[in-house]
C-alpha cells in the first residue's frame, strides 16, 4: 500500500467538498487483526472451492494466505493465462466455479485470451484481480489501469470492491452469476487496501510531509474519513452460503410440441454440444432412453461411452441431409455446422440452448428452427424421454448410420496404415494411442488440424473425459487444462496432446 498523503494533497476543493462523512466505525473494526483476504477465502470455502490457481503477486497475497489456511489449495503457475486455463478445466470437470487470482495490471492483462476462451466455451469462472489502493486509482499508482473496461466485454459480471464490508456479498453474487443462465467468467477487482488489516492500511494512510495549519488538518480529516468508510462494518456477521442459481428451462408446452415432432420422426438425429454436460442434469441417461442416433461434439464427447450403438462418429453431413428431424441440444450453428447450411431445409429442427443469441445464430440466413427453446439441454432431454415413455425411433435408422461409420472408419484405418518417408503418420499415432487409453483417461487436446483428426479417431471412455479449447480455438490451453484435470481427478491418466506431439503423462497421484 503506497502512502496516500501526496494523493490527498493533490485533491481539489471540489473533491474534498463532495466527500461523504464516514460511516460509523467501531473500536472492534479498528483493532481487529482480520483482513479482507479472509472474507474472500470464507466465501470460497462455503461454495466448495478446492483450488485457487495463481501467479503470486503482492496485491492479492492476503487472499492466497487466507485460502491456504482454510485448506483451499493454492496452485502457483508460471503464467497468468495458465492459471485461468487450469481454473477453466476445473470448472468443466467439477461442475463448480473455477477460480484464478492474479495481480494487478500486467497480471490481469496476461489473462485476457484465457478469459475470452472461457467465455466462448461457457465455463463458469471467477477471476480475482488485484488493483491499486482505492485512494490512488487514476493517480499514476504502480500497475494502475482501467481494468474494469478491459473485462466488461469478456465477463458476465464485473465489480470493483470499494469497502471491506462489500467483499462477502460481491463474491457470493459473482459466483451465482457465473453459474446462472449461460455459464461464463466473472471478474472482481480488489484494491489492495481492501485486503490488508486496518492497522497496516492506517499506517500507510498516515499523512507524511503535509502542510501545517488548516490545510494539514483538512488532509488528515480526509484520509481518516476515507479509512473509516473503508473499514466500517467490515467484520459484521454475514451469510456465506451460495445464492440461488438461475437455470432456464423449457415450458411444458414446448416439451409437448417436441414430443409430437419426435414421435412422428422416422429418421431423427441429435447433435449434442457442451451444454448437455452442464449440471444439474447431464443428458447421458436420457439419450439411452430416447434411442436416437447422436453426434457428440465439444465436452459431450464420451457421453455415450466407447462403443455405443447410438453414437455416430462419421458422415455427419450425409446424415443431416437424410434426417427428417434434427435436435440441436446445446449445439450452435456457427462455423462448426457451416453456419447452419448443412441442415436440410425440409427437416424439422428443434434447437435448445441456454443462450438466446447462440440459440438463433444464423437463423436469419441459412436455417430456420421449427421449435426454438431457451433452456437447459440436459433437463430438456430428460423431460422429453420421460414424456415419450420409451418410444424409440425405427432401429434400421441408427443401424444404417452405424454401417456408414464402419465404412468410413475402415477407410481411416487404411490411411493410418500408409507408410511415410520421413514423418509420423498422425492417424496411425492416434489409432495406437486410442487402443492404449485406460478407461479413466482424460484427453487434453491442444492444437489445430491434429485435434480435428483426434476428434474423429480417439474415443473418450466416459462423460467429460475430453478437453479441448472450444469455439475460440485457442492454442496453448494444454498445460493449464492438464494441470486442472489432474487435480480434479488425481486417479485418472491425463494425456496432453500438442500439435501432434504427446507430452509425458502426469504421474498418478
């Protein structure tokens, strides 16, 4: 904390005149050894947070120290982006909010790509950032920039804590927002004087080399008033429990209309996206009950296990041309679906997505939904399967698609067997690794074309055992993702793939 005396000396008459008189501050507020970092740690523990990823910095040290004392593991990385990537992986694998804490200024700017990746991958993430002292912001303090403007386009919620008593309600609200609706990152900046104990901040606020007389008294009053506002009510008992999380759901009428469409379909297909893995209702049980052939994308890879007769891996474009009903469950008509142009205009299309903008993306140009539902994909599929009461599509349809799979996979195997003069055959490498994967393996895919090939060759053995960047396609996620995955599931083998090179496995345990 830098001395605030010079800052107060430079304060104009207009600013001093507008200063609000301090709120009531008690003796216990001033004498307590507690600090704001403890309040942050208390909320995180109450929300079940087990890990905080960081690159240690002085601005946020009280948070890290307090978390460690409460049993929250502090994982120090070598780059702030890696800390956010690791928190992203924890969010995806655990179904809770991943947490990263970094220092002010360049510490935060280093996270921008990783935060944007989490936003586009719809990962619930809390980014904690340090900041210059409240009294020094905008005055040229060390690493003082407009951090809020930087993260507002990237995050669902941004807040700058201005008093110690704001910490608990702000963190609780941020954690709820991160998980509500369409999950995504949230950001809270903590000025350094909100995190240290009163006696430390008071010492730094003490006027130094101030003028004598009336001006000196004004400066002393200004600083004491600011300090009192900062700590008033800081240690009052607060509710730490999680706030309700809002999740949108389909209406009964929407579900009933979809039941009618699915029951009449002869060649239905489900395209499953990452949203189908979100808590509280993963879609795997509903898929088996529906008996509709499925193409799995993103985090939903592995949801049907290794060899499900319902999982169709190849020839998606051909299947979509032939299908009379397509159910987009958390799947977006972006570049991955040629912006919707691969969909047959004669097909009935049911689209389900928590995010309305994603739900209707490109529907004004290349495709039209028959039913568009802003709601949770997993719970919708479960309700749909219950309403259909065991109704299944004709067996010859998934059987014919599976036969097409076999033909395409035989062709891929033939390509894998081709000899190369100098370099490894990537398809051969992928086939061999797939054969060696343990049942509990988690695959971390970090790359471009190689990852695209891996998605068609490798078979995750169960739900949420595949991690890739997502729609943003960020290269460099591998180290952080592997770190977060291994901490979440220490018993699993975690294999990281980067541009065709397999790095050593993380040791078991």
